[in-house]
């Protein structure tokens, strides 16, 4: 990201994010922290190609996403970015496997291949024995692991996590964070929005956002992986 900024039109105009530079390298584990209303969600929406910045350039795997059309942005989101949300966003009447399969529909993956890859993704997050369970029969931690499997099934370049432990108790949250640590050690690039300093301490790098100002904290957090 180079000189990225986003201002909502007024009157009066609101500077949600002031111009900043940030580079996330392959294999990074980055935590983004800040108070409510600081601009964290705006940052996530730009990083996830959900909202365009009003100025600056955002290169994803070398491609300038700020100069392509909506169709290409949709394709990049489906192919290169995985999303994990606080509220899981699972379809209640679909099985764990079917929820994961949905991530591949826009890629026009054949049905048999969708089933195979969904089963592999669920096995990767430790849920091979729960593929046929609907969300109502899963614990909070299991539902979040299904959401992570759904995010991973397309083999994205970037995993964006928005308060991934916000709806979980501390013990279940630790299990989910252990899984994210494992994915990071396997080479996954992770950017995680959080307000919890314990969660942020798992990351290699720390970025703070306050009043729309984005800064990277130095030195790196102690005790990180």
C-alpha cells in the first residue's frame, strides 16, 4: 500500500484513513489494533478489496488493484483473499462441508472437485469428523474452524481475520489462535484485526490505527513467533 487514504464525502468530509504506506510480505503475521471507530474496519475493507481507497495504490501480488475494474476485483477476492469474521457467517441449514464448498462456486469449480477440496480443508482444521454437521450442532470454536476452512479452500495469498476470537471464550479462542499460528508456520500470510492485546501478541508485527492514522509499532512485540 502506497499513500493509501480513504475520505468519506461530506459535508463535512470525514478522513477515515489518512495517507499511509504499508508492506505486508509473503508469510507475515500482522496484527492491526486500535479503539472502536479508529479505522480498523476501513483498513480491512480496503485490504480485502471490498472498498476502494480515495487515493493511493494497493498492489496485491504485484497487481495494481486500484486500476482494475469490478470484475477483476471480484476475481481477485475469490482467488487471492480469504476472509474470517467474528460472526462466522455460516449458512444455518448447510453442513460444514457445504458451507466450505460455497467458497468455490464463484470459481466455477466442478461439484466433485468442490467436495474433495472442502473435505481436505476441513481435515486441515481438524474437523474431518464433523463434515456433515450443520452449524447449530457445532461449538463456537468448531464454527470458527469451519469459517477458516472456507477461507483456506481457495488457497489464498492473504488471510484477513476480523476479530476471529471475539465471540469465543478464552479457552476456545486459544484453540483457534493455535490453528492460526500453525497456518502461519506453514507459510500463510495473515492480517488480523483485533482489540485484544493477548491476541495481538501472537503476531510478528503490530500496526496501530488511531483517528485514521496508521502506524507500525516498533520493536516487534516480545514473545512472538
